[in-house]
């Protein structure tokens, strides 16, 4: 337990879009009068929108990660995973990556724990599917795709070769659509370097129970994305999903059996399980807060981002979507409100209208509607990449250099096989195995 204190302390749980921006804004406003602490399970802020490009080998993994100690110099950083919040004693307990633990008291608490993969009660999914919510999963997916094609190239059995060359993505929202788009381009590049796959069809399937691709977008942008993917040969299956997953194949809801070694789960997200352990009201798994982002009955506890049901004042009766756009702006506003509760500034309710949507479809293809102006093709791609560079909190030059180099020379397509399938479980409630192993192992987006 940390030593007794006389200064006020604000503890921020999580350092995603909401937590990172809350920490930056709060540290500027409270100066030296208040201690600000961030507890996060990784020592970096991850720019999630570029993860599909990481999986496709277009952007280096470290280039989408920003050092928390390096960027939050006036904030005390604790590397650990919060296990419990005691609202009565006003204490937070955490576990460190190597088995240690700690506890700290707070005067104000900002919960920005984010979200995890959303599971559905479908047999076999938790065991055989892999999600796409963190950098480890993105790296694993890239290695897995490369490895499947390399193994298929030397397979003597035609059925095995076809199964290894089949990739099933479930969820046709922002993430699933971008993963399928970038993944298909990756396999198209790779197959040209493997003579053993000459003439072998590479099959990508994108499934969703919704009636159309990208149901969050207006119909025009949805049709643009649908047209691009189908032109590349991606099988877009709307009104369908996976009914069961077993080793080496999946059973679709229409009864079709699809042999595959690759089931990629992009159905959606749910609030971090930490919220379930709080003695506070929740709505569909998210912590209930008011328009100032305070928890009813616990005025010293604030919450925003994916883990909180923040009222959407632009749509009375509804809550803000689980998007980076909302999380980023909520983080800055909750910092101002916390500072106001400590005597600096004035608290204001959160109110923000969506400024548009971006979907990167790989190459020069994209769909976007910045400020309600529908764009597609190269103009949308330029807007999308320009926005990402402006929205990133660091490494802009490195990401831009990756894009320039990829335009001039083909990206490298190698698999390190450093991350095992057991290290990236889909179920957040199942503890992962050790993140790194040696040897081979066969196994929502809006303008932010």
C-alpha cells in the first residue's frame, strides 16, 4: 500500500482513447496541486484504427503504440491490471504482470477500462476463434495468415490446402470489414511468392447477421464497401453467421460446412469485466453515468469511454456509441469536470455530434463521409489517411514512412511465429498463456 498523503489524488483506470486523453488534459489543468495516476496493463497507448494495417504488414506494430511514461510525464504510471475497486474505502487494487500486487487510495476515480471481445453463446467460438482487440492479436493474425499459406503451399492433400486457404471473418462492422479488406490484399501479395499455390483459390468470407455490410453507415457508403470487397472476390454473406466452430471447419447458420483453419471474430465489444464487480448500476454491461460522467450515488467516481453508458444529448434517451470518437472527447471533458470538482474550471455536460465515418478498404479504396460529404475511392483514402495522421498522438512520421515505403516496394511477408494461439484467447475472462513462445504453432469505425 502506498504511503499516507495530504495531496489530492486522481486515479485513472485504463489508458485507451478515453483514459489517455483524460490523463493528458487533467495533468495540464491541475498542475502540481493534485497527483494524477494512471494504471494500465500495457505501457503504451494503442491507436486502434490502424491495427488492420498492422495485421496486413503495412504498418509496424510499434508505430501505432505511444509510450505512456514518455507522453504522460506529469502523471504517475503504474503497470498493472486493476482487479478491484472498493468504492467504500476509496481504494483501487491491481496485479502486476509478474505476480506482484498493489493498492492505492483515491479522492477521484476515472474509470476508462474500455472493452473486450464480445462473445455470443455459439459452441466452439471461445475455443477456436481469435479476436482483434489488441496489438498482440493483430500480430498473431498476420503471422497466422502467412503461416497458413506457407503450409498450404507444401500440402499434398487438396482438401487440407483448400482449408488453409480459407479465412472466415465474422462481423461486418468497421473492424471486420477492414480486416477482411486488408487480409485479402495480404494473401494476394503473398500467393505470388509461393509457386505451390499457383492456381489455388484463396477464399475470404465476411459474415454478419445484419441485412447489409457496415450497418452503422448510411446505405451509400455501405454499398461502396460491399462493391469493393466483392470485386476482389470476398464472399460477403449478410443474414448469416457461424452456428458452431470445431477444429478444421465451421458450420454456418444456413447449414453450410466450411473447412477452415482461420476463424476471425469481429462481432463487437462489451464493457471490460471490471465493471461487473462494482456495486453500481449498469446498462447492458456499461456503467450508468449522468451527462457529467459521474456515477449516480458515487459523486467521486467518473466513467467514460466504452465501459460507460454516457447519455447522448444529441439523441435524447440514447447513450453514446462505443467509438473512439466519443471516447477521445469524453476523456478530455471528464478531465475538465474532475478538475472543476477539485476547484479548477467549470464542469460541463458531454455533448458531441458525430463528424463522419471512415472505412479503410486497403490500397486506394476507402469509404468516408466527413462532415456528411460522401466520398469513395482515392479521395476517401486520402481523407482517411490524413485524418489518421492528424488524430495520432505520436509516430506520425514513422507511419507516413511506412506508407511511402510500401508504395515504392512490396511489404515484407514473413511470419515470426512468436505468439501462440493460447496467448490470445477470445474470452477475456480466461487468463492468457505466456505471451511469447518460440517455435511454430499451427493452429465501431467512425472519425475518431
